[in-house]
C-alpha cells in the first residue's frame, strides 16, 4: 500500500544555482546533496516539512533523456511551461513581500480565491509554483 508522496521532482537548468535559490532565497534546507557517478542528487525541503523532499533534477542527456528530448525539456522549462504545485503559507501577502524583496519573480500580486489567498512565483529556472494561504 502506498502511504504518501515522499519526493517530487522539479527540472532545473542549473542544479547549483537552483540549490542556492531554494535555500538562500526561499529558506529551504538541503536534505541530500550526493554524487553518483556523473549524476548529482539534490533534494531540498521547506523548513518544518521534512516528509516531502523536492529533487532538483538536472536536464542532461544521458541521465533520463536522449539529447533531443533534453533540449526540448530545457526549452520548455526556460519558457516557464511547468507548474509544480503549491506551497502553503500562513500569510500569503507577508510571504509575497518577503520573497519579492529577495528578488523572487512573481506573476501577480496576492489575490483572494475561493480556497484562500494566492499568488504565483517562478523559481530560478522558470518553473512556477502557487503560494497559497489556505482558508
């Protein structure tokens, strides 16, 4: 029986830069940073949520994709095509101001939604995430 989701992957353009973004800008903690041959496995977690890790996956031919597929995925990430989920916060407007001051790119200001207050931001690779203050 499956018990829960433990790791979610995000495709990033540069793993080291992504690691800095998620830790220094968003305030996440590094759970794993290991090399397995030419493969680098980095996972980060929001502070206070150790049970769901986010794997910062490099887009490189030879790991999971053929060269053409890797180039296609890279181009889609660069265009901001992928949204990977929602992070919850106790105060969306306050977190928005804090992250915006740290240079995070938002796609709009926080707005009231039926399920809470929401805004959307991009990571350093162009992936977008919702930031939600649930009701």
